[in-house]
């Protein structure tokens, strides 16, 4: 499975394509289960990049754990959560609150 990620151009925050827009959390990112769905997400990302909404657009590997979408690679897990040395900062802190 793949999901679409990027960085929002205005503030650099990592975002994921979900429900027709860019979400700041990965939990409910739109999943691509096949090549056609991957192509659709890539087209969405290319248009958002061309429209200067996002940069560094990528399809990444993901899995569903406990009903929640999670990135597979460590780099993407860090982008989704926040700093690895301070759990009280970033998106991980907001989720704990």
C-alpha cells in the first residue's frame, strides 16, 4: 500500500493527502492498493506541486495498524510524529494531549 506525502509550501509542515485535501496527520491518509490508485495519487500530487501548494511530493509505503494508517520507513515515521529526542514536541505531543 502507498500513501501520498509532501511538505506544505507555506510553512514546510509534513502533510498527507486525505479526503480530498492535505492533512497534517497521517492517520487517515488515502491508501493506494493498486497501480491505478497510485497513478491517481501521483497526479494529485503533481497538480498540487504545480499549483504551489506543496513540495517534495512522494508516494511512500504504508500499512494499517489498529485501523490507523502508518508509514513503514523510519524516516517517514519521524516526519509523521516529530523529533525523536523530545516527545513533548511535534505532532506526537499533540496526539498525547
